[in-house]
């Protein structure tokens, strides 16, 4: 490359950097700023749902937007819930964000324990009587351990596998979803917003909010069919939620979605 060509190329680069509109080079938002946008949307979406659930302001819990590639919407303790940014990525309308909020309110109000952390069973052994210990030909340790082993085997025989049974997960999901749909409708939203969010989650390969394992994915697909049989598409949207469309779009753009 000649000296003249080199000078021309440098001048061209300088022109691109300084002469074109600055909007093309605006730096992206930081992760914390994107979370702030998501949090603001959560706060506005949660307000009418708390009102519909008749939860007094002093009894309301905080719903926090958190980073995460997996869709999560769950209670953590009694005074905090988390909804991951993956929910914003998958949601097409603010009503679908509201559906995730309705589900965590359902966890709080119905007092159903989360299945996410339940990976095993609690076995309460029955200790042998003193007479049995005196007459036992085995050691004391074996005599004490035997009822516990029998209780564990009986639990596994009845419930099969490790952790909550599939039927428990199914009933848990349907109880929460029934509550969420009722709350959405009470707040003037379409009940099918939960269905649409679930469809997006399934297409993304996700499972239930609280269980992203084989059983969670299996039950999520079951819930989609279960909801389709019970929900009708309805026209029209509440103006409150239409007003949040731009905020959801801005949040998704800020997150690179």
C-alpha cells in the first residue's frame, strides 16, 4: 500500500468515527442499568396484582429482577421473590411478565412449598423398644438402624425414585397455575398470558419455573395442554398493560434480546 493510500485510509477511518451520527456508536447499557429497567417494569406490573390479591401494602413482598439464562419465578423465603431476565427475553407482552408474578404470589398465598430444593425424602425411623433391644441377637446399632432402613424402603416403594413423585409435581403445578389464572382475571388480564409464556418456555427447552429437570420439562408440556383445554383466546387488552409495551420493548433491547 502506497503512502498516499495509507493516508487516505486513515482519513476515511477518522471520518467514520467522527462525522457519522453518534447514535450509531452509543455505548450499550451496563448490566446494572438493564436490570434497573427490568425492575421498574416488575414493580409496575406487580402493583395491580397485589391489589387483586387483596394483599395490604405492609404485607407485600419484594419481587427482584435477577440475571439468569433460565426462566425462574419463585419465592425465596417469606419476603422475597426472584424473576430472572430470561423471563423478559421470552415474554412477548407485559401480561406474560404479570403471569410470572401471579405465580409467585400464588406460592406465597397458597403456602405451597417450592419443589425446586426438594431432592430427597425425610425419613423418620421408629426406634425399637427396650424389650426388643434386650432380646436382640444383633448389635444395638443394627437394631436401631433396621426400622429406619425399612421406612426408607417403604417410602421408595410407594413413591418411586428420588425426590417428589411426578404426581406431586403435577398437582403442585396445577394448583399454582389455577391460582395464577384466577388472579390474572381478577386483575383484568387475560388468563391465556400464562399459556403463551409457557409455550415460549417450552420452545426454549426450559422446564417449570421451579424445576428445570426432566420431570419439570415433562410437566411443563403437560401444563400447556391442560391450559389449552381450559382457556379461550380473548380479544382486547387492558389499557394499563398496553401502556407497558414500550417498557418491555426497551428492557428487551437493553438486554440484547
